[in-house]
C-alpha cells in the first residue's frame, strides 16, 4: 500500500470536509454549500463517501479526493498536503538521514528564536513610548490594529543591545543570534542588534514559518530605507516572496497573483480585501521566485512603480518570467514541409501602470474600486513593453526601431495563440512603421508561413474489442506506468485523441491526487528540453510516490510510437486511455444524477447548469464510444 493509499484508508473525507462545510446527509452521500465560491441558494457541493471524493456542480465545477480538497482549501501544493495529512493520519513519511535530521532541528531552532523576536518587537510597538512613532506611522498609512496584529508588525528600539539582552536572558546563545540574522558581529568581538529604531516586518516562507525580518526607517535621514535579514539557513530573499503565506489560498481561488514592490504594498491591499498580492521585497524578481509563483497560478499581474526604476524592474521581471515559466510545444510546417516545434510560454503575464506618485496600498485603501479596475485593465506584457519603449525612444531612428524589435519580438514569439501573435506583430509593425514581413523574418529566421492543421496520416484499420473495465485506480496506475516507462508515449496518445476530435489527456482525467501530480510531472517532462524526461520526473517527484508506483511494476517495453504506431501494444495503450476518460465521464454522470435528484426536491438556480453539464457529459461519452469502436485509420 502506498503512503497516499494508507492516508486515505485512515482518514474519512466526510470528516475532513465537515470541518469547513456544513454537510447534510442525503442517502449514502452528503450535500452542502461549496466553500470555494459564494452561493447561498442551492447546495451544489456533494461528498461521496463510497469513492471518498467530492465535487462542486456550481461555479467551481471542480472535484477530487481528500488531497484535492485540502490543497484547494489551504492553498497548498501536493507535498505540503501530503505532510499535513500524513501527520494527521499518523503515517510516517521517508526518514531523514542523521545529517538531514540535524539540519531540520537546527532550522526549527532558528525559527523558534525568530518567533521570540517577533514577540519582543510587537511588545515594543504596543507597550513602549518609543514604539508610538512606529505605531503613528502605521496609522498614518491607514492600517488598522487588526491588520497590524495580523501581520505581526513591530518596532525595533533605538538600542544596540535591547534585543540581544532579551534573547540571551532566555538562553539564546550569541552564535544562534548570528545564525538567525538578528545581530551583526563587531570587529573587536561581540554582537549588536541589526535592527534599530525601525518598523519591523516579519517575513515568513510559503508555509507560514518564520524566516527573517524587513526593517523600515522611521527617520528619513537613516539609511538604508529598507534593511532585510542577511542570508541564513532559513532566509534567502531570492527564494521567498513576502505575503505568500497569507495570499496563496486566495491566489489559487482567483487563479491570479499580483506582484507588488514593497511590504506595505502587500499589507494595504490585503486590508482592503485584495488578498492575492505578494512582494519580491524590493529586488528584481528571481527565477526561483517565479518557480514558486507558478505552483499557485500562471496568471500574473506585475504592479510595480511607475517611475523609471520601477519600469526597469518590470522589464527585468518580464525577462525572468520568460526564462522561468514552462513552455509547451506547438507543431508547425516550414516552407520545405518539415515539421518542427516552437516553444510557447505557459503563463498569462500582464502589467498594470500605477498612477504617478501613488503606491498600491494608497490606491487600494483610498479607492478599492480603482485598484480593482487597475488590475482588471492590466495590459498584456507585449503591449506594455511596446508602449513603455515607445514613450522612451525616438521612433524615427532606424537603429531604435531595430532595438525595440529585438526586445519585443521574443515576447511575441512566446505568445501561445497564433492569431494573438499575428495581431501583436501587426501592432508592432504599425508602431515602428515597418513592413510586417520584415518582423516575421527577424523573429523566425524564415519567410512567413501558412499554418495548417496537423493531419495524422492513415493507418490500417484494426478491430477494437470492448474489454472489461478494471477498478479505476488500477486503470489510472496502468496508464501512468506506461508513461513512466516512456513519457513521450503521451504524444502518441494525444495525437490519437486529436484524430478522434477529443481533448488531449489532462490531469483531471485522473481522480486521485497522487496520480494527478505524477501526470503533471510527465507533461512537464516532455515540455522541457534541458533534461532527459525520466530524469526530470525522478528528481522532482516525492520519493514515496515513485517507490510506490515502481514497486512490483511489470517491466513492459513499448515500441517507438513514431515509427511503429500500428503495434498491438500501442493499440492496447490507446484503448486504456480511452477507458480512463470514459470512467471519469461515467463517474460524473452518476454524481450528477444524485445531485439533480436533490435539486428536484429543492428547486434552485442551477437546474439549467445541471442540464447543460449532463448534455456535455453525454456528448463526450458518445464521442468516446465512437473512438473505442471505430477503426484506427486516423492514428497516423
């Protein structure tokens, strides 16, 4: 039994969901109001104890198992949910080596010391005359006491040793103070407080664990204006985003993250109800920060300062995003009829221009509607860069035109939609007053091409026999084992599905969270080009997950689908994936029938949604049956 299965065996989804949702027993299932969107009229949320699954038939239209629910509720990724549920279920995950265990304990000790410092700084803010200046500053920024306490803001007294004396009196050694980044070392020995007469902002990692501090001056003549903790075993500014621990759930629910510049730029909008903001803490965004962001959402809005420095930071952030975000391949045919693949960035990156002289917290707190409008009207990255460069440069200078094209064309080529790319090229051509064909040649190194649909070649017809469906988890496992033996088999399956006019295989075709996470890794492994796909998967998947999958797995070898796609093994593989999709459709229909029965007893506003969803399910089921029975003449 895998770790995931053992956790599911020990925990009941009804108990977990009941902590958040007021469930009503209905037969052997349960219904309630979805906790992930506003709905007070119709209980469109259902829990199915038999399958240990849940589904929202309302606005969310999402579902899954106990892991999916906890991930969505808490804003966690799979490893975080795995650790939490394993601890709750009393399941032991992989043991640490003695060295790793020692480092974990050392980090926990540093976080404990940092938490003690938070308590000290909060006391200084609230209960000392000197802290009143910092408190008045926060009130002047229109922050409430509740917000100040929520973010645990504090004050570092104007002293060289106040914090040091407080912590050493509680058996904290000078060495631990140095390792925690709370003090600096004197040249002649000894230590002194790093933060003095500053507003102090605790910085936590995405799991809410203390990592370090940021300090803002209260006297304008003091420098630097912002001072952060130095690099420590638990604090690395390039690997953290301020406010992510508070924002990650909202980011996942809205599927959008807003990146701002400073600490208060996160805190102010949060108080105003905009809880999806994070900050890079005043530095250029790093690749690690973008990798962290994409775990929660790929819809990114950059809301940085409108001054020149802010614009430069925006452009640096956009370039880093291009390098960090995953890409997907798009087929094309060149002028000689040869097939190639172009990479398209898998993210929606937009930029909003803030009014001159105003910060996000000022806008959000004084006029929430204006802030919401600014985020809503954020420009696509290509348009923003075009407009920014056009304002700064002389567009009549041919050399300037070349420089602008050099910066903008790579962004256009990253756009996933061919129509959208064409529209941007036309816009850039009008802006620079040049022939669009010159931009196409400049970007691609080849003349404009006529894109056509990808048409699979013909393959001999083969009779398809309906086989008995295995239990769903076993079916999912079989599909994943095939992909783990050769991730590129997914290209063969997707190509065949497109030939049957079906959507490509998606992680939602799998009902179990561990299966979904593995499939996502398989998909990412064939989208990237820097590592061998199998190595990519094995270095990123939790060890427990891989071991559970490969234990006692048959070493089945599949032929090269690119040259032997008529092989019986590949035909059987394709039928297995068709059955996988069909089981999910049947499961959805069964759940819909149950919930529609409840709706008939209590008529509500989503009856039409039920009918539309049922029709979609039925049409999908018909297509799958046709694909299963028809010949394989479309496979090539």
